[in-house]
């Protein structure tokens, strides 16, 4: 679980350094961070709080506690990684693609261990479990909404690269995550 959180925190550093967005609750946290100036890690933690009640009811106690721990670690790592990693020059296209790949890999690691990064990911896993909907497809639909709101915070070129990131991330999940393949959901 620690590795998954570190990998996603690295991806978030790519996005933040390039002033890009993400989808899902991380994207919502980025929007609040960019528009309000609050620390991204703290915003990420707070944005996920309402989803724990849903997760407890829909996915169970163990899943919820693991997810809470994952989000807490990610929030911490989101603030620590930029202090340890300094980018000299980061191409935004490379950042978008790498952030999508790394986030997808990190999420798959967490799913394999019966956790998620909270928020919309919890709803996507629940819908996959109860209705057979693919988690990647559900996540992509929510990402469209969040990224659409991105027009409020970033220029169009950054938004388009953010869409590329979300597409790569969701492609990684859609191709690699199948119900029953992992110990988790």
C-alpha cells in the first residue's frame, strides 16, 4: 500500500509542476488548490472525508480503513515528495503521460490490496462490484465532469493535457483491472 501511495504522489508532483489537473477527487482537490491557494495535500484529505461514510456502508469496514490510511499517506506524500524531488525542466506532455501511467499503476496496487484513494474511486469500485460496471469506465465519466470544471482554473492547453493524463490513467485501469483478478475489489 505504501508503494502505491508513493507512486501516486510522484504522479501528483508531475501534475503540480506542470500546472495540470487530474480527474476524480484529486482533480477536485487540484481545482481548490489552484483557485484558493490551500495546500494540496490537506485539500486532498478533506475532499475525501464525505466518501468514507459511503465506503463504510457500501464496501465494509476493512476497505474503508485501508482507504482512509491510503488517502492519509497520499496527502502526506503529496506535500513531502516536492521537497525531495526538484524538476529542472519538465515537458508538460511527458508529465501528463507519466502522471497518468503512474497514477494508474498506483491505483492498481491499492486495489490489489483492498484499498483505493477514496472519493470517486470508491463509487467506481462499488458500481463494479454491485452492477458489473467497469471501474475504469465509471471513473472516466466522473473525470469528464471534473476536468470540464477545470476551465475555471487552468488555460485550455493545460486542460487538454490534463485530459490526456486522465485518458492514460483510465486506460491503464480499464485494461488491467477485472473483477475477481485481485484479492481486493
